[in-house]
């Protein structure tokens, strides 16, 4: 089993839909949970991060972490065509370990 | 403007040749990273450096080499020993290991080896 599993997609939704993106993981030492957004032919950019369990909201985006189930989610409300991108989950252990472990990414297309 | 630059954007090489990819940052970050991205594979860590003159192998270091002589620069050499070098290469940086969850990425270099 890979350390981080992400739904492969691709995913296509109409404008205004609520989008749910998910990742599962097996390493219980992960403490930081991130979502990166990558537009076509560009480098990824950090969208949201959460430390340990809980929810975090930023505008139309909500990140959710359930450490007991080893499951994280990103919700996008009122999705827009500009949200069309590849979304990568990433995770990190605490302490001095600086390595991130990424999911494979899911490509989202929001249709006008 | 602060950021990470990678050059060139596209690179073509013949099989058997070594090639060096450039990565420069002016963010005053201590840590720098090299990733490889293949379709359906996500990002895989090649090498990372937390401080000048020190670097560690990532998950797929075979066939690659790096140097970190200056804080701002972290070049990656793809050697002829790398069996499948064609890929999209991304350089990133962060303030340090404690804040490594927030990595800033460059625009990438797409390497094609024929």
C-alpha cells in the first residue's frame, strides 16, 4: 500500500457545483496536511494546510482532516472555471523531517 | 520580485548526454528540493538540501546528482545513468525543515531525451 492514495480522476463538474477531493494515508506519523493546486504547465502552489485533525476554511475552500480514519478532504463550494487545475494532497511528519509525501493528483475541470 | 526561477523551460538532449537543470531562488530560503513529475505519478523527491554544502537523497536519487555551493542555487544534473530521464522537473524551496509544509515551486523544466 502506498503511503498516500488519491482518487485518480479526472473529475468534471458544472460551474457552481460542490467538489469533494479526497486522500487516504497509511503513515500515522503525518502531522501536516496540505493541498497544492497546479495549473497546466506550471509549478504547484500551496492552497491550504492543516496541522493535525480538524477543519480549516478559506473562502470557498474547506480542508478537513480525520486522523482517526487517516483521511483528508478538500471541499470547493460554488466551483468556478478558474478552479480547473490539478489538485495534489501532500503530507509531512513533524520534527526536522522536511520531506513532503504527495498524492498522485486529481485533475478537476469545471464546465461553464 | 521574489521567487524561484528554473531554466530553461524546455530542454532536449540525446541519450547518453549529461544535462544540468538550473534552479535559483531569491526568497532567502534555507531548504531547496528537486522533484520529478510524470503523468499519473504525482511528485517524487529526487534530492533535497537543508543548508549550503549539504544535501540528502530523496526517493529516486539514482542517476541524478546535485550541488549546493550557494544558498540561492541548487542545480540538478541528470546523468546518462538515469534510465528514464524524460519528465517534468520541479524545483522548490522553503524557509527550513520546520516550515517545509509550505514549499514554493518554480515553473518547471520539461526535459525530453531521445
